[in-house]
């Protein structure tokens, strides 16, 4: 029997904890061979990553990431709020974090992240026609805005501590012919 012939019934779904940031738990699932196994997951709200182009440069933010204990240079990003589209959320996050208003913003891709353990969607958007406005940082955002020349951006993004969302955003934008 192939895996596609088996519907993987969930026998039990248990939420073990809720942090306000994410929810964690497991599903007890019947596998194709008839055995049962607990598959653990963490569920996070959808996120958006913004590839923002200003002429021959891209907008990056430099911020400390306590989860890994590292200062990270990465593309602006944030949570997609209830009722928001990815493009609306991307424009809002860009404005709040960097102080740039985008004349145009488009969806490049939307996908699942780390499907072995996360229930988490990520969207990549492209922003252009940037004009400066006021920043509006959240109370847990301590970041510096910087720009990186487009032809250096991927090399910069691949330097440790490399960030998956930043690399993905740059590669998708390049693949679309936007960089």
C-alpha cells in the first residue's frame, strides 16, 4: 500500500500548551501499517516577509533574535493579523519596521514552513516605489534599518547567522526577475 492510499486518520488531537505566541501539542495518528504514533507540532500565526527594493538596494533590518542568541541582518517580516491579506500585512510591517511606504506590493509566494514540526504559513511579498514615512515599532522590536546593494544581498544573507526567510525571499524575487 502506498502512502497516498492511506488517509492517516487522526485518532486524537491534544493541545499541551499555549504561550500566546504559539500553541503546541500532538496528533495521535494511524500510520499506513496500522500502527499508531504521536506526531508533535507547534502552531504559529501566518507570517509575511518583505523584499523591499529601493532603486539598486534592498531594505534590511538588523535585530537581535533571542531565540538563537544572535544579531541578525534580515528582510523585514512580521505576523499577518486576522483579516489581513499577505500584501496588506507586508505593507504594514514594512512601514512599521522601516518607515518606508510602498507604492506597490505584490505576492510572490505563500507556503508551509518546516512541515515536519510546524503548522505555520509564510508569504513572501515584493515592495517597490518606497517613500520615507514614520516608523511604528512594537514594544519588542529593537532594530536598525539598513540597505544592502542588490548584487550583494544574497551573499550577505548567507553569512552566519543565516536566516531561511531572508534567503527564500531573495531567491524568489530573483527568480521572478525583480532583482
